[in-house]
């Protein structure tokens, strides 16, 4: 408990912007800390706008105090971070009540390292995001099992006119089938959907849904500018499909993260013959094996043009300053590019 007390003393300063309660500790101790925070808020002595509760299970008493804190008129807390709390249906229902309250100021909700396996609770949480009093525009959900009904609840929220979500992160999600993912992609092209940043990380996503995603990116009302598929199972086939989305003027995507996917580009890759993909992006994160050699360049009609494209691709020398992360670039290609540069 010594470390906990020391941490508590550091983070409960009334001049701090952060109020963190880091376990392990009992629910009784958690209630004591939350009540202290509530007293400071009641007296308008707390300027914290971030509340973080880590490695502590929340019982109903703690949830009642947390709700009082979040909906008090003097509360400035706009970010709530719950990490590794074993959230239950009851926890998610209380969060939904907070979100729906007219006096809440919550704009950023992080539920990380929580096994969100209760679909009824998730549906209740997603439904609250379409309430007229909801202010949440950034949501992170980690480790949940998504069935058709749960994804339907999220999709209906994204297309609701009261929805304010612009930044959505779903990490380590177990999608029951590709239909759930396709429904999510379709909701992103709705005129009321405001999501500009979508992260689907560590969720075993492959090439099967890339065609539907490409159609979404090409849709005139899709607002996505930032897309991350960190550590999934997308290959160069999926990249080729996504490449087609950049041939329309409606695609707004600027940043794409495919780091940690099993992508290996070779001389037959469509991406090196049709490189529109790289011109429209500002940032492209890849962790791939590039298998392209000088003899490929010999077969192409305009060596100078191809070298320029590869320079822009690898070194980020385009007018939009594309940032790329590529490993294992062939020595011969590097030598040829350097000859062209110098």
C-alpha cells in the first residue's frame, strides 16, 4: 500500500489536471478516494479534467459516487479512462447513465484492457451515444466479443443524427463473422456518420472485407481521413483492393497504418504498376518485406518517372510529404535512387 499512497498523494493535488487512482486496492479504498474527489468538485477546488481508474474493480457503491462526480455542475472532467477494471453489465449501464445526463461533460471515454463480453451492456452503452445529451466524440473499446446485435447497436449509433463520435478505436475485438465488420463499414458512408478516425487493431481482420471497405472509402459522404489496421492479417491482396479506392475524387483518407500485417510486395505487385495509392496519402505506415530489384525498373518504359515515384514513396519527398516506414529495401534499388539524386 505504500506505493499506492505515494501515487495517491501525487495525483490528488487540486492544481493537477489529472486525478488517477491506481490499484491494486479494495473497493472501499476506491470509494474513499472518489468521495474525496467529489468533495473537492463540490467545493469547486478541483481543476482536473482527466479521471483514470486502473486495476480496480468497481462495485455499485463506487459507481454511484463516480456518477455523482461526472454529472456535478462543477465537474470539469471530460476524459474518463477505465483500465483493467473487469467491467460488467452493471458498470456499462452506469456509464450509459452518465453519458445521457444533461450535466455531464464527458467527451473522451477509454475502456482499455477490459473483457467487454456482456453484449447487453455494450448495446446499452452504444445506445447512450445517440442520446441528445451525449457529448462523447472519442471512444476506445478493448477486448470485446462482437455479435450481430452488438454491431447493429454500434452501427445504428454511428448513423444517428445525435451521434458525435469522430474517433473510434476497437482493439482486440472478436468479430463473430465478416458480416459484423461489413455492417460497420456501411455505416461509415452514412450522411450522419461523423467518424474521421477509425482504428481496428489486433482483431484478426483479413482481406475478406477489404472490397466493402474500398467501396466505403469511395463513397462521397464517407469522412474517414485516418485508418489503422495495426497487427491484423491483411496482405498485399488487400492493399491492392484498397488502392482502387484512391482512383476516385471522393476518397478523403490521408493516413493509413498497416503495421504488423503480413504484407510482402514483389515484382508482380499491382501497387508498383499503379501507384496512385501513395500520392494521396500524407502518412503510410507499413512493416513489410519489399522484394523489388533493378531488373524490374529496366522493363519499365520511363525509368526516370518510376524512380521519382519510388523516391516519393520511400523518402517522403512528395509535395504532401508522405511518411513511410519500410524495411529491407534492396541495395541495388537504393544505389540506383542515389545515382538519380546525386
